[in-house]
C-alpha cells in the first residue's frame, strides 16, 4: 500500500475528524472533488450519514519519475529511461492519444483558432486579476472573450460585478507555510496566475508540441492544491444550528468519445440541465474546468454559455482549478471533463434564495 492511498484518512485525522469515523477515497482523476461531493450527497440521501466532509487534493509537484522493469533487475550498462508520470499520465492508452492531441482534434471539430484560444486565456487571467486587484477596465484591449465586449466599453457592468467582489477567495483560502529558495514563506494566495499577461505575449509562445494550438499560456498548469466542504442533511442543519451556503440540486456523469474527451464537461452539463428541466439561461454562474482554451471554447459553443455567466473569477488557465459559486446568485453549475472520455457536473442552488427573493 502506498502512502498516497492513506492521504484522505490522514487528512481527516489531522483535521480533527474523530478516528471512529470512516473515510472513503475516490479517484475520478480531474473529477474527483466533484465526485466526492456527489458521493457524500448520496450517503446523506440514503440515510447512512447526516454530516459528511468532502474534498479533493492533488500534489502534482510531487508526482515521481518512474523506472520501469527495475524491480526485476537491469543488465549492466543498460540505458535506464525515466518516465515522467506527469507526462505519461496525460496519454490515453486506449485511444492512443494525449490530452494535447484530443484537444487539438476538438478545436478542429469546432473551428477554434489559436487566436480564440489565446483570447480566452487572457480572459481567464484578467478575471482572476479583477477579483484581486480591481484593475480590469482597459477598453482599448481587443478580443473576443470578455476583453472588448460591451460590458467593458460601456461602463463595465460585467466587470464591476466581478471587481467589486475583490478578495473573493479570501474566505476560502487557508494560508500555509512553504519553502521557497530554502526559506520559510507564508503562502496566502495562488502562485500560478499571471495577471499581467498580454495577448501579444500569448501569441508569441511556441506550441507545446509541433503543430498544436496549445501553448503554456492557453493551457492549465500543473498545480498543487486541496479543498473541502461540509455537507449536511436538513435535520443535521437544524440540530447543529448550521447556516447553509447552498444546496446540492442535481448532478450528472457521462461518457464521451475518448478522442475528444474535453467535450465531456459540456455533455455532462447538458445532461444535468435536461434532468433538472433547466436551460443554460437559467444558470447564474457556470464554472467550467479550463483544461485548456480549446476545451473551454468548445464547451462555450456547445452549451451556448454567455459571457456574463462564465468563470467570472478566472478559471484553471489562471488559477489551476475552477473557483466556487457566489452566494448572491441563485444557481451555479460546475462541470469538469475527465480523461478517458468522461465528464461530471453538479448544480448548486443558493440556500437563502427563496427567503431573500419571495415570489
């Protein structure tokens, strides 16, 4: 058993969860955190739990290199190859394609250009910047995705909505001590965003592999991170006098063609909407996982997502992972594509909406 297999149990014990309480680990790759939330919800619905702690964690900086065949020995003088698991991990052995190749195929299917992808990447960085620095009013910048739309050029209705929520992540982030160049450093915000990125800089970046539309600038990063939420039944909320932020209203899981796996998040989102008898226009905030800009733009086109709904605090291209829904909206939808041709989505509703917005 690897130490990583005990990570969830150790996290629970370190957080003060009583040792008598069991822990279940789930691995749905990129969809693991949403999947754990769904599993917790199901446990509560069937009555096997009243309160559940759900979350996800990833330490990609600690993913090891692998030497295959070493256990049985290698000949003297053999050339030992190191396998970077962060690279081999994006290769689907079933369809014989990397995520880069599946994303390029998706871009071709939906007629997505490199410029569209770079513009979307810039949008992600700018929206992250807005909620931290409140300096997104730059009407002379051209672009497609939220850079030159009317909300910016006519007083910034959209961006004022975002920017006036400055510090949106403060209540969600827990500062931790880390090492940087041999010194102890207090990490209090995400390190990955590049808020001063320009479209010109993005356009100059070389493709990740020859002929690809993907670059280091329009692709999400290899990040470390963790997050957790508490779910409770209505009885537990009353018993423990809890103040709920939102309600899990629906979820979905789907399978899609592995050679265009990135479309999985859009298919999952549409399946969820159909099950809930909703349209995309009924959703106030849509959080899609920006695996890369090809996946994001294709999903926007597939679902018909409007600018005012989409990843208003930036997305995975800037942050490394989608952010959470806002409390003053009614409905929020989060969706992620999963390697192997899968997708998972969840719908959250504001727990106070009916009280604050009587009919």
